[in-house]
C-alpha cells in the first residue's frame, strides 16, 4: 500500500459491528449489543459530522456509551466532546491511573471488550483495547510502524519495558492489530518490530564502537528490505529510530 492510499480515510468492517475508520489517525466503533463503544477520537474536531453520521449509518440505533482513549494526546481525543454532547458518552482513559492493572471490561449481549493499562511505552497512561471474540487488538501508539514510541529517554530500562510490553501484546495472538495511526496489521508485524529493535541496537552499537559518526552510522544501518513497505518507514521512521538508538548509546545509557 502506498502512503497516499493509507492516508485516505476508509471504513474497514473488521467484523460485523466492529468498524475501524482507518486514516492517518485511526478511530473505531464497536457494537456491544445494547450500546457501542468508540476507541480513540481523532485530531480534527471538524470531522464531527462525517464521523457521527458514519457511526449512525454503520451501527443504526446504537448510542455510544463510552469513548475509550488509548491515551489523551490531542490527536486521539478531538471528537470526545462531540460524543459526550450528541450521545451522552462517558470518556474513559487512564490519565489519572483509575484503571487498575487487571483492566476494565465493557460487556453487552453481543460482545465484550477489555481496556487494559500497558503504561510507559508511549505515555504513562497507555492502554490497549482487546476484543477477544474476533481477536482484534487496539494498541494505540505503542506500535508505530517502525517507530520507537517512547516519549521519554531511551535507556536500558525504558527499552526493556517497551520490549516486554510488545511481547505481552504478541501473546494476545491477535488476528488484527489496530495501531493508533496508519494501516492495520497483525501479530506478525509486532514480532518483526521486536526483532528489528534488537537488530538495530546491535548494529548501532557495533558501528559506534568502530568510531563512525552519526551520518556514517545511518548509512551503515540501512532499513531492512522486508520492512521497506511499512507505513512511512523509508520516509523517516527508520532514520528516526536509528537516531534515537545512536543518542542512547552516546549517552552511555544503552
Ligand atoms: Zn500519542
């Protein structure tokens, strides 16, 4: 899929009553039976009319009872207010740490979903949403098509927690993985990313120890061939990841 196609909004019916609006920012609405939940709420408030009519059309007669925010960055919450106003929805996030480690279930007669904290990969409040019946896992910005998602410094400790968390996501064995941004993927891409990170760290360490400067390291560690089709990976994500690892190694923290 080329970048332009991936950036155009499209409604993907992952399962009956489980719809993802896939674009640069992703959003989903899920029918639980008596009511619906929404996962994330985009960046642009001006999409209110378009999105609310798409929900009404694809889940006729359902009102949105909860908006689940994987985290509260501005590009995930823009339509929260519209859903509160027009559906009487309640916004659920883990900004205050209110969702304990066992997570919180939302259950209806048709299906149930679980919101589960997986903190400190992208933000302190990261949550994933799991729909077990269809094996659909919403991972927010923990998986970013080749990005190292940490907003804090990469160190041995934060890197280890990140890998440990992605391994927890892999253990769900999800059939469909919905990242916060860009195309949908599967558990295979999560596994590939963990391998990529290990490879990247080893290659950057070797190049650094050989005395190469940053530009030479970037040339020495080219993007893996099988990942060249990853969304925005060649454009900037690989270079960004190399730079983050180089800086961590240079700081002596990695
Ligand atoms: Zn974010």
